[in-house]
C-alpha cells in the first residue's frame, strides 16, 4: 500500500472517479493531495466575445486559482476518511506539466488519475493529459479508465 498519492481533478465527475481508487491503494494514515491545474492561454483570446483588456485578463487568471482551490476543498470535505490526510493544491499551467512538477516536488508514491477515454480525432485534437503525464516518468501512474465510451 502507498503512503502518498496525487489525484489531479479537472472539475468533471469522471476525474473524481479516481478518488475511490486512490483511497483503496493508500495505507491507513496515508495522504492524498488533490490537484487542479488551471490551463489558461498566455494571451487573451479575441473572437466572438468582446475583447478583454490585459488588466481584466490578468484579474481573471488571478481569480481562477482560488476558485479551483475552493472546488478541491469541497471535494476534500466529501471524503469521509478521517484517518487520511487530505491536502489541496491549485496552480496555473499546462496540466500535464503541473501534475508532473507537483508530483516530483511532493515526492508522491503515485499519481491516480482518470482518462476521459477520447479516441480518434478528438484525442488527436485535444491531446491526452494522461499520456503526457505517463511520458514524464516522474512516478508510477495509475490510470482509471472512463466508464463511458465518449468520456463524459
């Protein structure tokens, strides 16, 4: 059994399915770190919506991390395992890079994450955060497959 696992969450119910698996592989008194990586473009995106000014864009980015942290804290409160230590982290950046960096910094025993189960064109277009994390080889990665064919 493992002492410390990292569970990346993106706000989807599918990603949250990894929690039960993470809890099951932890030893009594183990630790779970819930992580949300907030991916935002480096510059404002203009198009169909009114353009945001740079200060508005920066303030929007600064609001995202506290929102992500609040989401993680709500998830943590819902885990009814008082014997476990549950920590939360939220950071801005490309998800796979953030996940690998946090895993390395915290020296976790493993990452437990869900895959959205995309295949074909959608996987090519959107990429696979799971595959990118696996490619970093930062630590063992437990992949929880999607229960649904379309990843919803």
